[in-house]
C-alpha cells in the first residue's frame, strides 16, 4: 500500500507549519505501507495543481492531507470539504478570495472517504485528543481537501482521501503573547501513524 501525506509550508507569520513538521518525522514505511511526503504551498492558485501533480506522480492508494488549525486543542479529522474560497487573510501569494468556488460548476461539497470515526477513535484510544470536524473552513486547507476529493471522484480513482487538521505545536504556542492550546509534534506524528494504521487494517 502506498500512502501520500501532504503538509503545508508556514503561513500567517509563523516560522514553521506543524503539519509538515509532523509528517517529516514519520518513517518512510509504516507497517506494510510506503509513505510519500509532500509539502504544499499556502496558495489558493498553486496548492491544487501541486496536490494533483503529487497524486499523479505517486499514484497512491490513500491520501491524507494535513494542515495547521491554530487555536484547536486536538487533532481534527475533517469530514466535509465545501466548494468555497472565502478568506479573511491573504494567502502566501497575497490573494484573498471571497465568495468564490474552488471549482466552478463542481458539487457544493464532498465527504472525506477516510474512515473519520475510526481514525478519531484510534487517536482517542491512545490518549491523543481528537474529534471529527464538520468544517475544514474556507481557506487553503478546505481548498486542498475539496480539490483532492473532486480529483478522486471526477476521475473515478481508486483512492481514499481526506484531511486532518493539527493544533499549534508547543514551540509555536510558547512564542505567543496570549495563551493558546498546543500539542507536542511527537503526538501529532503518532496521531498520523495511528491514522495510517487504521487505513492499513481496513485494506
Ligand atoms: N492551515 C490553513 C492553510 C494552511 C494550513 O496549514 C487552513 O486551515 O486553511
């Protein structure tokens, strides 16, 4: 089994993005699965093409895209992506789309094809705070999740796909002036390994 994991570059004034830092710490093989790691830009325009290229090159059996959700106190396993770009802050290319679709003419929403409940339960069972989230927002992470699920559905690809949000790392939180929730990067990496385990045992 081949699993593609994507994380993002830093954005919003941060010097790291815990999504990619956590992915980098994953081994190249988890159980019987080969793990491919790719960093995506925080850009409405180029994140979709970068993800599509990664899927085409790697031809994975499953894709787990990961992003930072600053302020979350646990790992959010996303259930839904909506066909909407509505940003309140510019992306890393200075673009702030409002009320625009991710893909013109696409369906309003897609559900993750990852086993979101099983993944959430596995994390909680191992003492990692986690929950099912019913909105990946309307920023670049939702853009990537929607693009992934549209790619899989429109090309009828035999790929399971979805998105996971991680909180700020402890290092990020330590540098903030106000108190924000955070999680150790090792726990995020462990959480991703557990999600991969769930996929392996389902296949
Ligand atoms: N988080 C942002 C975009 C990149 C990231 O890591 C989001 O939640 O949309």
